[in-house]
């Protein structure tokens, strides 16, 4: 039996798999809030006690760079290493890997039912594939074709500089530089960036704050009722880390470069003003699948759970 875990700053997913049932049919699984536990060992022990299934091996993907089998979890006060986990949990083998590298490894074996097509297009055979996963932070990875198969690569591209492209974004950067020594794209295009964007629009641009939203933020409930607003409204920051990774002009498995896809991603997070200003109309995305053209060429994007491929 193999225990697999996705360890994130907000939540942790655990599941037990067998050779007979394969990778798509876990024997048992659970999802918990990571911050409710003092360590991964405590979390896993609780899960195994409830599962009552013997496990000898485990693999965990973690939010952060894994160096010599050891990692400090991003956005959590956990330090994890393979040897301690194996000893504390009485496992024969434990392997740690970067969470986005794990997502990238799964891309080649995804089934049609595992993905939702956002933009219909024609994929370039054996082209590089980018994975962008906005969540608590901003995770990134990519795959390249080595001549016989796809090979996954981890990346900390979310920590690349936030590169504003218009006056409003420049204003946001100046505002955030008063708070942080370094403003990465993750501090803008992820869950941890939403409060800063909200406060900038409220305090600097003086957009009126609705009482119920102020109360939700004060009680740490977050902006759970945000609505996607039009990119043309002026706050559609395009994340730049893929460009800063020095990939080629057409790095993705599509005919067109990264910009249209990442505009879609950034729209998820630049919705705060919609809550502050109800006058902005929402785009109609009810169809779930969209077809778009950029510079006369079509491109394809797929959504897989919380990652975009």
C-alpha cells in the first residue's frame, strides 16, 4: 500500500492507493486544514488510525523546494524531512517532492474526465507544457519532451518580481513596497495577495467599502463571494514569472504564447473591486468552454482541479 499526500499551506489531501486499484481509485482519502495540526506526523497518524489500512511507503508533495530530502513548508511552520517521517511513522520508505512537480508528473496520465477545456485550440505535438496553480501561494512547474516522454521540472517562479504594466498596478506595487522588502508575483496573484489588493483599492483609491465585506474580512472569512470582473476594467495584471524563466517565445503546448492563459488566471484574483464597486458588469462565462484567438492564432488551456495546464 502507498500513502500519497498533497501538503499545502491551506489544506492537506491524503489517500491510500494499491497496485490493483491503480492511481485513479484510492482505497480511502481525506482532506483536512493543515493549520489545525502541529506537524505532518500528527496529521498522518490520525488519518492512518481512522483508515485502519497498513501502509509501508509514502510519497508527499509539499509547497516549497525540497533539498536533500528536507523542506520548510511555504506558508506553514512545518519543517519536514524524509528520514524523520519514515522513523516517526514506521514506514520503510518516504519520498518528498515539490507539489507542482507532482502536478506536472500527473499531466501525461490525465483522463479526459479529469480536465475542463477553457479555450479550444490545437495543441502542438511534443511542445512544452506549463502548469500554473494559484492557491494560497502561486505554484508553477513545466514539462519538456526528452525525445521519448515528458519530463517534469519544479519551479519557484511564483517568487519572481511582480512586474506592473499600467498606472494602477504601479500604484499597487508602490503601496506593497511599503509593507514588503520584495513584492513577488505571488504576493499579488494568489490567495495571500487578495487582502493587499483589497486594502489598496479601499485606502488609496478610496473605493467605498461595503459593511458586510468589511465584517467578513475582519472575521477572517475572506472574500468568498467574489465575482469575476472584466479584464478590460484595468486591473488585469499578467503574471510574468514564465517570461522571467527565460522560456522560448512559444513555451507552452499551444500555438500561442502565455499571455491569454495567464490573463484568465489573473482575473481570478483581480476581482476585489467588483465587491467594492457593484457597477462593473460581469462577463458571461456560463458555457464553461471558450474559444479565443490571439494574434490570429488559436490556443488551448485546460483546468485540472486547482491547476491550469
